[in-house]
C-alpha cells in the first residue's frame, strides 16, 4: 500500500483542518494512521473495530499477546471502552489528564478482545497533544494506538522515524513535528493496593505518589511467558538498536574510561564507537583519539531534556560502522526512572 503523508502545524490548526478530515476519514474506513502524541508517535486505528485493530498488529508485526493502549479525547468516551471509571482512577485522571499517564480500567464488553489481548482490563489515556485529541474528536471514536515502530524497535519521535519502519505498511502518517516528551506514557494499575506502576514514563513516580500515596514498582518475574505477566510488553527486549548497546554508570569518569577502552579495542577492528554524550563530559583529549561518533544528548540531570532526545539519539548512532554504543545510565529518580527502564530493555 502507499502511505500518505499529511502535515499539520501543532501551534495553529483548526478543527476543520483538511489533514485532520482526511485522516479521520481513513480511520472511519478501518485504516491505520500514525499520529503525533506528546510522548511518541502512535499507530492508530478505530479501537471499536476489530478488523481495524488487526491491521495495527499486522503493520507492526506485533504479537497478539501484547495489548494496546486506547486513546480518548473526552471523559465521555471512556464509557465506550471501560465498564466503570472507579473513583481512584478518576482522581488521577483529574490531576494528570490530558497527559502521559495510562490507567488500567475494567474492560467494556463492547471493546474487541484483541485490543486487550484477551485481558479483563483496558489501558486508557487522554493524550495532551492537541492534534491527537482533535483527530480523536473528529473521528468520534476512541483510537487504539501502540508506538508506531516495528515490534521491538526504537519508538518514533518524528514522522521520519515512523516512515523508516512502516512506510508502505500503513495508510497514512500525520506529521506535527517532533514529539515533546520523547518517552512513552506511564502505565499504572490504580485499582491495586498499593497502586502498581507497570511502566515508568512521562508522569513520574513522585508526581503520582503525591496524589495516590506510595506505589509498588512492577518487576517482571524471570522465565515466564509474556501472556502470564501483569503487563506483557514490559518483559521483552525492546527499543533495540542493531549495534551493541553498552550501559555505564552515570558518572563522567566511568564514561570516559569506557570510551577509551572501546576506542582501543573497536578501533583496532576498524569500527566506530557511538556515544550518547552529556554536555561537557568528553574533553579535547578524549575526542582527539578519534574513532567516535557523538550524539549531543543534553545536560546531565536535566532528565526531561535527555528523555526528549533519547530515541532520536539511539537511532542516530545506530548506523553502519558503529559497532557499539556507549550510554551513561541515569539514576532512579524522577524521569531518570523511565530513561533507565528504556535503556536497560534496549541493552537486554
Ligand atoms: O505514550 C504511550 O503510551 C504511547 C503513545 C502512542 O500513546 N503508546 C505506547 O504503546 O507506548 P505501546 O503499545 O508501545 O506500549 C503499551 C504498553 C505495553 O507494554 C503493553 O503491554 C501495556 O502497555 N499494556 C497495554 N494494555 C494493557 C493491559 N490491558 N494490561 C496491561 N498492560 C497493558
Ligand atoms: Mg511500544
């Protein structure tokens, strides 16, 4: 199939925008459209149309055990995908929606079982991206949308990233420029006691705990089939570049030492070493040795800035000739937790 490309300005568009109308029409016909959200681009289809949802799985080559997040543009829409909207969930939605928080709710019988991979709970979020919400409102049905990458690959933060993986496999992409947050939404089961944090993301653990009290952090047990896990997508190798990703402790000295070691051994084999380099961490002396491909990641400890550039950086460094990518590992605080999670899974 030919993938159509539509562009829209994030800061100035109208509800009657022609790109929105065209994309809504494709979705109404049961097609697939890659859409911008504030986290990453998602591959959307009508969540209430089982055949449309099936096209998402086919395009991404996503296994059917991995359930999809449903995106809504209003609280009224929740009733079409969830049986109830319990108070505990409402309190979090009130504080963090629209935004990068995904809540597990009891599934409505109207929702095709493929969306939840046969589970009794559905993952729902209301995106903060105005284009995403305008498109859902124009379509007038909730959209199922996983990240718009081939299964297991790095999540896309630009329309170009989407096309690199999915050109010819989806009906359209709606380009609104780079996404602002850069890592996916936080996935939370608010109905467990204590609430269970399934995937760290754009809303931090600290922010949620201020509203909901202490959270439990989900740790996928080893050696289980994904179907048996509380959140199946979280156990697998994911976000993976083709080059080897080597994580080092998040200190300047550790990174400099690792760079020296890798340049010595990889340089001998004629390979380049890629580095996710925080501002001012590599001095002239290190750079002078050559054999490096650098990505200017951002200021260390500015976790939101580093999150925004993470996937673009991994994609940039993952090129022919680069055999290993070195990356310092942020600490488990604020958005550092989500960065750490994505990096550990990419390196698995
Ligand atoms: O920011 C985001 O969340 C992006 C944008 C497009 O909204 N979406 C996204 O979707 O990251 P995806 O499919 O790449 O990741 C969704 C994660 C998966 O790990 C999946 O296993 C989990 O959420 N999940 C979805 N539905 C679930 C359910 N009913 N129960 C448990 N886990 C679920
Ligand atoms: Mg994904």
